């Protein structure tokens, strides 16, 4: 009986000590992030001194150099570049568009979708037909579509609290709209911006022509939500009105770029790797402060925080800043290919690619025992108002990563304002709140610390 009592007492004492230790460590992490992190200054430089970082651009090259230099100042065990060939798409001159209603020309804001071809030099003028889905397009068929511009006008659903759910449900019109419309003889497509609010910012994003031969490619552009509302109303008044747009974008040959990587070697299991990451590239309309400059500097800050706290990780901690998430995903795929070639063992991977807003929790891709483990840490996060632990998509760049057994996590900030800025000209440094950005970095560091301490099941 004495042995049983002693064992139970020892277990409870050890558990209580561990709880207190973890509580103190999380407190230290949040304090360091909120008082002594460079994340906000790093983002200021990325956004305001370098600017947009579309794959293959001068800005992307400068972003690689800058982030590598900053990681080198942290005293990490290793900082290096990983080669990756990326697409180079250039926008060219600013796009123009207007509604032609009888003799009136009404200008509307548009921007070419990434990967689109150009219009002829004189632009395109044609009748325009409104649809709300790819399925509706099929029901109309070639007889009603050939020679016209297809206008995809399916809004993001406002009733979903999870705005990423709304985004996912209407993203096919941007990704595949031109590909599908070209099959029926359309001469171009105009796509409603993926944005919940009404404003004058067109939102770009990647489009794909799939298996179409190049001679069948048609130009495609996004129209602002205000522009889409106006165009839809004008079509109700006059179904025969025409639309004009002009863009000069082009796809060039692939170019060499890099993933930026830094690491702290593990003291107990150096062969077990834990990744924290964001993507360094951004669209070209703005400096990409939320998408995904925020995720990059937060990931860098995680290792900065651990170095400043003199934390010695059990496992190897690695920050990865991927190149080309926006229009190809080449960085994540290359990282996985190199990981396999080097026979690396990743046990954990985290990505921040949902903006620099107030953190709410994490989405996780893992088995039930590890999901239960994460939920058991909920009380440690409660003082920081982190409450969301759900299963779901974690990140496009860590999606390709495989290992014998791996837990993946995606930071889930409050998403209500994210699509106001996503892929648009207003995704600038002024849209970032310093404290929210730092809270996100601390939240990421806290989960990484707990998995480093207790491993995966």
C-alpha cells in the first residue's frame, strides 16, 4: 500500500511540476514576443523596403537575401538556401475595363488573374453573359457562350463564420473558370473577386488552363465586388450590353529561386525535425503583409524567441520560408523532395498562412491520440484566449510533406477581415496590427515547445 501511495504521490507531484513548468514557459514565450521580438520590424522591411515578392521577381530575390541575413543574426546552428525552379509571370501594364451600355462607357476595376494570357493589343470587346457556377455554364452550352465574355458572379457566402469555408466554395470559378469557358468558345472571362465586403479592390489569384492547348487559352481577370454588382445590375437592365477589357500579362520561362531555411539542432533527438513555416512569395498588387509576410516573420520569431530564452530543444527546430506558394506550390514540393532524398524524419510541421490577425487556435492533421494530446493542453492556452483546436486543412506548403508519422498544424487567426485584403492592392503593412502579429508568433512557439517537450504519440 505504501508503495502504491508513494507511486501515486510521485506521479501527481511530477504532473503538477510539469504543469507549472509549462505554464511558466508559455508565459515567458508570450512576454518575449510582446516585448522583445523583431517580427514587426522584419515585416516593415519586407513590406516597405522590398515590396511585392511574386515568384521570379526582383522583390522575391531581395526577400530571400533579406530573410537569410536576418536569420543569420539570430545565432542559429545553420542557415541555408534550398534551390527551387519557379514560374515567372508578369502583369505588364495596368489593366483597363469598362461596361459599354448603349453609348455610355463605365469604367470598372479589374486585374488579371495570375497565369492568365494577355488580350490582343487592342483589347477585347464582346457581349457578356453572367453565370453563377461552372455547372450553370455547362447548361448554357456553346450556342449561348461562343464569342462572348463569361462573367462569373458567385459571391462568397456571408453566413459562414469560417470565412475560409466561403472562400473554398467559390474558388473554382477563379481557378478553372477560363479553362471551362474556353471549351464552349468564350473569348474571355471576368470573375467576381473573392471578398466578403463590397469595395473597389479587384483580388487576383492563380488560374489554370488545365489540359487545354495553348492556342485555346483565353484571358481572364478579376473584377472588384462593387464592379461585379454594377455589371450584374446593368445586365439585368440590358442583357445585350458589351464589355471591354485589356491586359498585357505574360508567362516567361521558369527561373531559379530559393526556399530560406534556418535551424536549431536538437539536443536529444537531432534526427527528428520540427518545422515552423510561411511562404515568402506574394502577389504583385501589394506587398503581401498578411499573405504571407506575417507568416514568415512569425515563423522567424519562433526561433528568435527560443534563442533569446536560451531554450535548448530536444528535437531539431527548423524555420522554412517557402517560395512560390501563390502560383505553383513549387517550394513546398521541392522541400519534400529534398527531405526524401536526404531521408529526413519530420515529426511535426506548422504553417502560418491565414493572416496576421488575432490568433484563435489551430487546425490539425493528425491521428486521434495526438489530437487528444493537443486538446489536453487547452488549459495552458486559455489565459491567452486560444480556444480553437479542430481537425482540418493546415497549409498548402506543408501539405506535400510526408514522414513515417507526422503531426501538422495550421495557425488559425480570426478570419473575419482576412479576405478584405487577400490578393488585393490593400494587403499592405498599414493593415497589420503589431500586437496581433506578435501574439500569433507566441502562440506558434507555444505549441512547438509543447510538442518538442512531449513528442508525438
